[in-house]
C-alpha cells in the first residue's frame, strides 16, 4: 500500500524524512493523510491490517492441526480421567449408589436398580455399554471379578421380583463381599484418578485410601526411570560422538566438509527401518560383527556376544539413528566460531587444553544445549527401534503405552501413561524453546 | 618432509599387518581406516611439536571411525541383499567373491511374494504382480499416501511459513511452537490420540485417515525449511514490487515464489520422506489394505525375517540417495541465488 503524506504546515518541516519522535510528538497531530485521517491513526490501522493478514496466512494450517492433532491428543488426555463404564452400563444404579456411606450393604432399592440395570444392559447389547465392558473395568480394580459379572448377568434374567439382595447372594456368594460393592461405588463415578495411580504404581485400597500397588505390578515407575536413564545414556553418547565430527566438519574447507556432510546426511535420510534392519544384520549372534570377532579369534564360536534384543542393541541403534540430530546443531554453532579466537588464546600463552576449555568450549554451549535437548526429547518417546531390537529389557515407556492401546486394551491406563510422558516432553520442549528457540531448528 | 616420514611409518605399519595376519582383506581394512586420516591431515606450521602431530592424527582417526560407524550400516545391507542364501550375514562364498554365492532371488521375491501364479507369462504376470504381490502393493500404498500428504503439508505449510516470517506476525512464538510440536510429541501419543479420534469419526482404517496423519507429521519439516529460506528474504523486495504496481498475486508469483521455491521443494522432500518412513501412525491407524513399505518391513522383521527386507532396504537407500542429491543441488542453487556460493 502506498502512503502519501500531506503536510498542513510544510514550513515546519525541512526534510521529508520522519523519525519516530516526530510522529509521537504533539506535532504529529499536525500530520494528516490525504483522506483527512491523522497519520498516527492511519499507521495503527495499517499495522493492525498487516498483523491480521499475517495471522490469516497461518489460520488454515492452525485449524488443520487443531482438528488432526490437538483435538485427538486432548481427547486422549480426557480418556485418562474419564471413567464411563459404570454409568454407561448401570446408569440408574451409578447415581443411586453414591448415596451409600460404604457401611453395611447398599439399600434394597439400590440392589433393585442394580439388577434392573444389569438386565437392561444384557437386553440392549449396545456397543461400549455391555456387561462385558463393566466386567473388564471391574477386573482392573479387583482382578478375578470378570467372570462374576458375566455369569451373574446370565443368571439374572430369571430374577423378576425382589428381594433382589437375596436373589443376588443366591446366584453367587461373592456378592456378599462388601469390598465388591465399595469398589463398584468408586467405579460408578464418571471421573477417576485411578488410572494415574496405576500408572504411578499405586492403587486405592478397599477403604478408598491410596496405597502402593502389589510388588508384582510395580512396573511403570521403574520403566519411566529406565526410559530416562537410557535416553540420558543415548544423549551422552551422541554428544561424545558428535562433538569431534562436528568440529572436524566446521574447520575443513567448505568443499571437503560438504562432501563429508553427505556421510552424516545419508543416514539421516535413510529409512529408520532400513537402519534398524542393518543393525540387526550387524549385531545379531550370527551377525557380521560376531563373525568378525570369531574369525580374528577375539571370542570363541560358542562364546558369541549377545549384542541385540537387549538394552545394548537399543542403545547402539538409537545412537546411530539420533546422531544427525546432534551433529547438525553442533556443526551450525561451531561453524560460526572464528578459528582466530583459539590462535589468540594460544598466542597469549594458553596451553591447547586451556585455550579449548576457556575459549572454544563455552562458545559451543548453545549447540550442545540444542543438540542434547533435541536428542533427549526424541529418545524419550521412541517406539520403533526398541520394539524391534530391544528384546525384553530394552523396552521403553512408549512400548508399554502401545501395549496397553493395542494388546491389553486398557486404554485409560495407556492414556494416563501417555499423559505423563507428554507432560515430560512438553516441559523439555518449553526449556528448549527458552534456551535455544524453536525457530533455530534447521536441517543441514 | 614431515609428511614423508608419516608415509614411511604408515607403510611399515601396513607391512607389519600383512606379515602378522597374512590376509589382503585385513590389510585393505587397515589401510582404509588408518590411511584416511592422512588424507585429511593439514600441513602443520613448522613450530608444531610431535605431540601436536600425534594429536591431530589421533583426532582424525577417531573421526574416521565415527564416519565408518555412521555409514557402514547403510552400505552393508547392499551386498547382503544379493546373498543367495536366506541369511542376514556374509557367507564363505560371498567373502571369496564366488559368483555363485550372489543372486537376485530376493529382488525377484519382492514381486513374487503374494502372487497367485508367478510363472504366468506376459500381461497376466503383470496384472497379477500389480494387484497381488504384497511388496508391490505396499509400495503403491506408500507412494499414494506420501504423494497426497506431501501436497497437503507443503501447501498449508508454505502458506503458514509466509505468515510466520512476516515481521508484524502476532503470537509468533506460540504459533510456531504449535506448528513444530508434531515433531516433538512422541509418535506413540500422536498415533494413540488419532486412533481414538479417527475411529470415532470413521477415518481409521481408511486412506484419508493415514494421509491426514502423515500430513500432520510432515508439517514441521515444511515449516522449518521454508522459514529458514524466508529468514534471508529481503522484505523490501515485496514493497519494491508493489511500488512498481504489481498486485499481491503477481508479487507472490514473480518475486516471492522463485526465491522460496528451493526451500519449498526441500520442505516437500522432507514431508515426502517422513511419510515414506512413517510406521507408528500406520500401525495404529491403517488396516491391511493401507499397508505401507515400512509397515511391511516392521512385520517382516518381527515375524519372518527374510533377506527380501534387505532387497527392499537397498531400493529405499537408492531412493534416499536420489532425494539427497536433489536436495544438495537445490541448496547450492539457493545459495547461488542469494549470493552465498561456496568460494
């Protein structure tokens, strides 16, 4: 847009160059555009228009991401606290039972509602609202109660009149156990933190207090720590390996370094599965590395080393896969450090080591921060490589989440584990943004 | 003179290795590993001490080992894919370069696996291969999904990047953070969320569902590459163009577009390769009908590991080499256009 400025009192201005001071001054009121609007107002309007125009360009993509990415993840977060099984299957009973104080048995009216709701659920067989759904949900709370619900549901069809309490007790003696009713009351609530407790190796006891889970089921917290530990090891190894290479690339003449850069970028561009397959071929017991070690006599033929399908395999393969994410940011920072700084330090009497420690290393810190955080963030949520080469003990938290979503179908627990992982990653992402800035990300 | 001394020492070392092991292949390996650093060694100033020289050689040797670590896994699968035996390792015959130990049977298997009648002739064979061969089907799916995901991600991403790189863009940090986040959020979480949501709206187990997922995952790469190109973009060119009477569309077509095209293409290539390589979302969202190459490889590695996977992997390596070359050419072109050509 073209702005033409018309001065009411041209005598006051000797030049057409305006600085900010002139505009913000009281004399700025004197500046009126050809259409009679003061310049200040016109400028504000134009700026606003430009801002909304820039914003408008991003709107399609933001909308797209909200629908395809933000809402799905939000829905998953919701699933981790949402507990619909009770109120879906037994709608009337779920409301009534909340009035029970947990002492003695629920009232006969509540028993009646329970029986009626169970019969209804069996009759309607709506997806997600069957007795089976409730049975599965109760089974998470009290293992072994699944069959109690399903068999009772079959037998209840004969029960047409009260007393319902006695009828239930006749069908199965287990209903006399008050623990079941207390847990049923909790399961009937719409929202619960039970899945977060499970994800943190805790549970509700029969009185509704929070206690540690049985030793046998305490697997999640230790797995979180294992994931953090392995990610830290992988990140450290990446840094150790990437540092000399990035330094070499940064001091070589551009043509040579471009050539060597291909050796870094080719793995980066090669399919993840290709690289994982290659590591299986190299590291397995009958693989290339073991064959070489046997042929030069370092290990005996029956003493072949198990290097894959365990943590070692996961670490080696993941270091290789994530290495470019460390080399690229380190390289781009090191390239900007003038070599004359080191020479200056040396000329002032610093030993090579001192010059490196006091001058060069501090200047590489932004690159180290960028690379370390990026690799750590990516490592902590890795799924494919551990699933293929991790064996039993190389599995990370992502694999447990996938197991609950795909195999055990305890979606709420999977969602709770996922939420904890997501929060961890987002915190790291926020730190990354503060320290490095996401707009500094680049590839080659 | 000093370099000559190095060479003499190196030749002596090689002779020793040959004497001890008596194997040419070991010598070649030794020569490649410890000789490469000599190639990159710089002429040190005369006052450099022996310690400096040793340090430089050690440093370069370490770097050589790291480069070997980086590139070996990718190169090693190429010869392995020509193995005549169904093993994932080099056989005796392959080591002694016996032609009988090499074959193309695993490449043939790419086409034959899943065909109803691999011995048919002519057009019957082709239609059978095109419709029934598992790997061919996976490749068709992969390219189909990647093509549409790339187009969507590139067009939406470029538009947003244009907005983000304007100086007057409000909430820049927040929006950039949102647009980059699909790259940061663990894939399992993204895939899980999409699995639930897309199941509810009937997109799970369909091509559009997988395409949407891959578009989402490719967007950060487009944003990053295009904004990087635009960061060196001289905004006054837009005003100059407008000053000479061009309207918005003409300015975009004649001024902005040619300058950001290399960035757009490399962003598109990134989105393409991301989609071609993506497997987690496919595992969660796709049915047998939408199986892609990585999905097929994933189950191949888990269930029945056969060198056909290596043959497919070799083809994928070839594809990535082609894409990387295109990218490198584009980068050079872009540098030339912006006057940053290598000296």
